[in-house]
C-alpha cells in the first residue's frame, strides 16, 4: 500500500494538473486492485499536498478500507542524488484504517499481495529523514459486535545515523501506550521501551468488542494492568539470547462480580541477561500469598530449567461461598511444588514433587479434618517415539480424625463420640495412562470409637482397591449395638468390577434390623412398642460393556418381616421376592394383614429401551372401629368412630429411554360408608383421584355429611404441587351434629354453609384464594349468634379477613390484615415478640342489650332487670407494630337502668393491651349523679400482679337505691385502692353524708376497711377498726374483722354512745331518750345467719316508755297509770343474746315514774315475735303488806321460799298485768295472760320500782339490821 501511495505521488509530481489526479486514481485502482479516490492534489515547487485519499474495500466496494485526510511531502532532490534521501519530511494527517471480520473471526478485508521478495543483500537505506503521523485511527469491525476504535495515534520518527522514533496512543481501554526506540541505523544497536499504563480490563465490555471470545463474559471480572518493557540490543546480533530484556507486568484489584476480590496485587518480573532467563511472580491471592520462581539457562546445549511454586494460607471460602452446593465450605490451602527439567538432544527429562495441606476446613460450621497430600513424578518425554512419555506418578493422602461430637453440637443432637479417618495412595505409569489395568490405588475409611444415643458401633472399615484391572469395594461388616451390647442392625456390602476386556460388575448387600427394648425406650416408642425383624438381601450383576443395556442386568431381591408388633397389634408376616431377568421385573404380591383387615399390593414391570411398572392396591372392607380402638389406646382418649372404608387403585408408569418421553396414569377410589363419630352419624363420602404428567385431579363429595353436603376438588397442573388449585363448598351442615363430634354438651341449633378457593399454595407471595361462611338460626349455649358473612381473602401475599353478624341482639364487625411473607419471617425468628406481630385488626360490637346478655348467660334472675347497652372496640393498627403494645380497647355502657330507673347515661373505659400487661388507663362516667373514675394495671410475667384505683364520688343515694325499692337519701362516696399479686390486697373507704333511711337520719358514716382476697384458697379477709356513724346527736363506733372461705369467721363490736332517740328520726321519734350500749357479734365457720352468735346490752335514759313500738299498744288493753316524768331517773336497761337464728331478749326493764315494764322472750331474724310483757297498772289498793315485802328474802339475790313468792304474786295481782306479744314487728298481736305467776326477779323489779328509792332504802336498812 505504501508503494502504491508512492507511485501516486510520483505521477502527481509529473502531471501537476487534474489529469495527474485522474491518472493517480486510475493507476492506484489498478495497482491496488480496488477503487481509489483522491479529492484534491496540489504540486508545488517545494511541497506536494494530496487531500482526501480514500481506498475502498475490494470485497465491499462501498466500504472504506483506508482514508487519509492530507499527505504533505517535502522532497529533497539534492540529498536524493547524494545520500539516497529523496524526502526531507512526510506529514500524514488523520489517516484511518478499517479492518473487517465476520462473526466467526475470519478476516473479510482484502489487502494487495507483494509480487516478490525484497533483497536483503544490500544495506538498508531509508529514503526519508522525517516522518510525522498525526491523529491516526484504527477501527476494527466484526459482525454482531461493537466496533473497536483506537484514535489519536501520533508518530514521530527521524531517520539519520540513528533511528529515533516515538509512538503514542493517548487512550485505549481507559489507559495509554507509549513506545520509544533509539537504534543505530546500520547495526541496530540501542534500546527499545514500551510502557502500557492504566489499562482497565472489564470482561463484560471486552466480550462486546471484536475478536474477543464471548466466553470471557461468563464470569464478569475487572482488573487494572500496567506493563513496562525495556530491551537493550547488541550491534548486528539477531540471537535473542544475547539481548537484555526486562519486563514488569503489574495487575491490581483483580476481582470477580461473583467471587469478589480475588487478587488485589499481582507482580510478574521477567528478565533475561547473558542467556539466563528468570521469571518471578508474586501475588496476594485470596487473602493469602502465592510465589512462583522459574529460571532456565539457555547457553548450554542441554537446556536446564526449574520452577518452584509456593502457596500460603489461601482462603478458598471466598470462592466456595458463592457456589450454592459449597457455600458453607471454608478451607485454607497451603502447599509447595517444584519441577526440574532438562532438554537435551530432543529429549525432556523431568522430575517434580508437590506437597499440599488443606486446613481450617469447615462445612456448615463443622471443623473438618486436615488433609495432607504428597505427589511426585519422574519421567522422560521423547517426541516422535511410539511411546513418547515414560515414567510414573505416585501420590499419598491422609486426614486427621473428623470428630463426630461436632455433628452433635452443630445439629443439637444427643452427645455422640467417635471419629472418621481416611487415607489412600495411587500409582500411575505414564507410559500406560490409557490402560486402566496398569493403575494401582487404594483408599480406606475407618470409623473408630463411635458411641451415641446409648448405642455404639464396633470399629469398622470400608476399603476400595484398584489393582490389575480389578476394582473392589468391601465393608468389614457394619453393625449397631445398644448399650447392653445387643445387635440392633447390621449391613454388609461387597462389590467388584473387572476393568479389562469382557469385564463384569457384581455387587451384593445384606442387612437386617431388629429393635431392642433399650432402643425402643430411647426413641420414646414405648407406647407403640414396635417388635419384630426385617431382613433383606440384594444381588446385582452385569457385564461392563452392557451397563447401558438394562436388559443385560440381572438382579434379585428378597425382603421379609417376622413377628411384627405395633401398639400390641400383630401384623402378619410379609415377604417380597423380586427378580429382574432379561428386562422383566416380577414380584410376589405383598399382603398386609391386621386383625380381620387385609391389603394386597401387586407389582410387575419391564426394563429395556423403556421401563414400565404397574402396581395395584386393593384394601376392601377395612373397619374404622379397629382404627379407632388402636388410636384410643394409643392416645389414651376414646375415639368413638365406626364405619367401613374400601380402597382400590392402580398406578402405571412408563419411561422411554431413547425418545426421552414418559407417561403416568394413576386412578383409584376410596369409599367411606356408614361413618359414625361419637354416636353421631357423619354419613358417606367418596374420594376419587386421577393423575398423569399433565396433572392430578382429586375430588371428594358426600350427600350426607353431618346432615348436609360437601364437594371438594383439587387440581395439580403438570404434577407441580406449587400450582395446585383447590375449591370446595359445603351446605346445610347441622351445627348440633358438628358440636356433638367434639363430645361437648353444648346446646346448639342452626346450619352452616360456605366455600373456599385456593391457588399457588407453594409461594406466600403468589398465594391467592378466598373463603366464606354464613350461618342460619345459629345458637350456642342458647346464645344467638348469627354470622351474616365471614370471609377470608389472600391476594399478592396479603391476607385479609372480616366478618359481620349479630350476637344477643347486638351487631359485631371484625376485620384483620397481614402480609403472609412478613408473618412467616416473624415466626421464623428464634424468639419472636408477640407485640411486633405484623397484623392489623379491628373488632367492634355495638348496642349489646344487657338484659338479653343476662338471659343468654343464664345469670341470676335479678340481673335481668338491668337495662342499657354495651359497646366495645378492639383496635390494632400500624402504630402498634412498633412493639409497644398489642392493641387498644375502648368500651362503654350506655343508658344503664335498673327496672327502668336510670342509673347512668354513659360509662366509658379505655384499655391498652401489652404482651405482658393490661393497662386500664381510665374509667369515666356518671352514676346516680355521681362521678366514676379509675385506673388499673395488671402484669402477667409470672404470677399476675398489678394495682387498681377506683372512685365513685358524691353518688345520689336516692337515685342509686330507688330501683331496688329502698328509700334512702343523701350522698355517698367509695374509694377502693389495692394491689394484685398472689393475694389481692386493698383498702375501701366508704363515706355517707346526710343520709336518711327508713326515716332514720344519719349525719355521716365513715368506714375504712382493709381487705385481702386470696384466689388460690378462695379466702376473703377484712378489718375495720375505726368505723363511725354520727346519728341522733351521738355516735356509733364499729370495729369488725373476719374472713370467709366457704364459711364465715368474724368478731364485730358495735358501741352506741349517747344516741338521742328524739333526734334519730327525721320526722320525730316515736319514743324519746338517750341510748348507750354495745352489741357483740361472733361467727366461727358459720355457713348461714343462724350460726351467728353474740350479745347486746343497752341502757336508756329519759325515755317515754309508752311511745316505744309494741308498748304503745298496751293502753288499749289495760288501764295504766298515766306516766309522769321522772326527775332524771326514768330509764330502761336491755340485755340479751343472739344465736341459733334468734334474738333472745333476756330482759327489757323499763322504769319511768309510776310505770314499770318488764319484757323477755325471743324474736327471729325475719321479725317474728314471741315476747312476755309485764306492766304495772293503775291501783288504789293498800300497800302496807307490799312495803313489808321490801325487807323480805325476796329482795335478796338468793332464792326465796316458794310460799313467799306466791304471797307476793297474790299481793301484786291487781297491780301488774302479763301480756304475750306475737305476730311480727310490723303487725304485733297482744294477748292477756292473767293466770301466769311472776318470777322472783320480776317481783323484786316491781317492788323496787313501785315504792320509790326512799322506801327501798328503808327496807334495805331493816334487812341489814335483821341480818346483824
């Protein structure tokens, strides 16, 4: 091409006109055998300029092969004739060359061929002094690839006594190239330098460029490369051994997209001097270090070289972690190898050794044994001979012991012990590498000191050998023994194959298994207590040349069971004999017998160009009662099931080896007949299946399922269970029959109907489906619950559920939502926190009538007078997913009433539910014009514990008690505080102000009560030490303590201090006077009010006796002396007992002026009276004889003579009257008892109070003097 350009330039010099341009294009086209175009040509006396030279591709006339923007030539005719330098300077601007290749890398561009060989005898003369090339470009094209364009190439060269040249490529693959040389023009002695700087290699980008194999993109990798080369050339010497060469290749950050950083630094140094070549390589490889040193002496006739390689601590896990099968494997590799070789007279002698150690082996966090290996080779290589390679390769390997205890720790198994060791050797003759019969190898795997699960395996070994063309594998007999040394299982394996002509492979295996009592106990199978023995034997044989021909295989297998027992149930002995001969597979039927039930399995097949197997299963008339009996004994819970099941089916499979096709056809039926559960008839059902490789269809249905019907269908496309579609419906299912299956006595009515559809069940993100259900006339425990609609849907990995309905006259609505993937990830955590469960939900019940709820829950009849409605809402929103709480609850009671009397318009409560506690943040509302408030918290870590604080303040007692028929006015407050724990302790402060009950006015009541409730013992204890009530101008002090646990224990004291009866009643008292006294009540293991006991003792002053209830009826029956007020001496004493459900009145003695009343008897707790009343009457009879009685023995405490008592009764008969009071306190009945005698105490009372204190004192003085 250069010569052609020179011809063109010469023609232009001669022509200097457009004809020269035309001639140049014509001659150039003929010389180059392709189309040539010249845009412009100028010939001056000192310079020739040619613009737009274009050479087209000979094979592609429209494609440019070479283009030059401008060529400027300065000729030098004078020097040409004198020195042969005809051109002083040639400047070439923007030359551009195109190279084209097809998709296979074949060159499409055609270049002119040289017609002859240039002579090399004459000295080289360069007819040019200066050559300058500016902004040159080279473009490489390949079909289907991006073009590679290298541009802005600059060249400066000077040709004189020395050749000095420099070429620069400023940008190629993000780097640059700089070439320099300085040579003697005659001897070519000098230096050459090449620097390649900052080349960035990216295999993905390189693969898109021309001529780069596509395979380099299979493992995307990057690296930064720098090359420095320098050569020193002796004069006139073409023997490269005499040249001095230094080359340094440096690569940085060699990394793979898949494996990460492989080698951050690689340095290769190549040197040659004085005929000796050396290569030194150092690399930081996989976190370790690799070093290679090689040298060769090229000066000797017998060239000798050697190479050593050292590898230290390379972490191969950086590679294996990205391989799915090996991602858990970690290993550190170290090793060294050395090779020496000598090339002499066409023969290569070599010798080498390698030592390798693999340590820090780990697989799935299990430390594997250290592997050490050593290999050596020695031999010769003589090209051209019949057997050019001779020698031998030998190798050894061994491992330390794999400690089996690591497996137990890693997989959380019971502790096991023992170790596995391996070792082996190999020897290969190099001259017979293609002849396996010349190989010799052996390996051994040893199991030592194995023990675990209270079992052990005697030391054993598996050996594999290869020698003289015979490969053999043999076990020494593996056996498993329990702690007592009894053999549980054993297996023996032998295999042998001849690798020579007509070689044959034969193998056999034999084993047995028999559980021992100790093994059964260790496996926790004592409940089913398996017993029996399983034995099997198999033989396989075939010519090695017929391994691919299944019809040439012969095999036989035998298996049998003996005395099998499961859960005390005997399973009949089974035996299987199978043979494979000439491609026919035959097997004896397997008959499974249990009780009176029998199942038969028949199998046959054929093996050849295809394998086909047909199996039939027939299990007629199996009794469900038998299955229920065994399951009942096994679960220790009755399973009352009955009925019969018939099962039959066939499976046919065929695999075409040649065509690669396969077919499957399976079908069958299972019929459930007369099924009964817990004496509840379930009905009949049918199950049908049909399967092939297009899919599996399962369908089951029943027209009599719990009184209703169901249909379920499942379709598995392409036998890919991940694409299963399941749908079903059920209608008219009787709820009572469904409930009775649970064996719970729950009164119920109603029917259920619903359906479901599910697809893509394998992936949570792809799972879709929906389900629905509704009820009709449903009641549970006589509580009406009507499901209007319940539904569940799954779409795009999100599950949504909701329901609507009615319950006890109220409405409820519920909905929930969760991501299935988030749920799966949540429950896959080792310790998931319930508060962070990724579910949002909302439940609400509205306007639930309290009266209906009381009836539905069968609460006491009194609670049915409650009126009002209850509403509640439970909410778990996105804000709850931060783990601070589970849900918030709000509840309210509206329009609370009792017997239509309003108690409260609205009471609300707000709760927050946490995983370990429930907080009642507030109770707010109004009750009987009073305010309700409170809060509480209960913790559930360990035993429940917490606190509570409730207040009802300024409650209007009239509104609070009027619904219950009581007439109480005033206001009251209750404050209850306490703590929850093993025992519930607290304090109740009860306050009542300005109360009036049944006409009794009470200014104030204060009751501080400390109490304790122990739930475990169901015991309640209380104590009130300072209770007070202010009424009637006085005080009542109350002290009580006690406990209740199935019976009552109590001690209570009530002290009355100066209570004025005239002030007691709001509208005035029926009597008057001031009362002081004490009531003591006690109970010991009392179970009814009749078991309460106690005493009472009162003293009354300034009373009006005949205004006291019951006594106010006496003037209507007898004539009494009109009362006259005493002078501070009018009063009464009352004392008695309580017990046996009665109030015993020992004595009520009333003495007011000239009226005396004496009462004794008893009354019931219900107010029934049985009293004897003795009252003094108006009388004008003489009193002399009565006065004489004052100093008689009657007035002494000692018993008086009966005659004296009779005389006193006779003297008093017209002065006192006896009356019996019966009836009730509200309606007493009075009856006279004229003939009844007075007791000595009654006589003494009336004598003492009839004559005043002065007479009594006189009588007492007489009595005293007489005694003296």
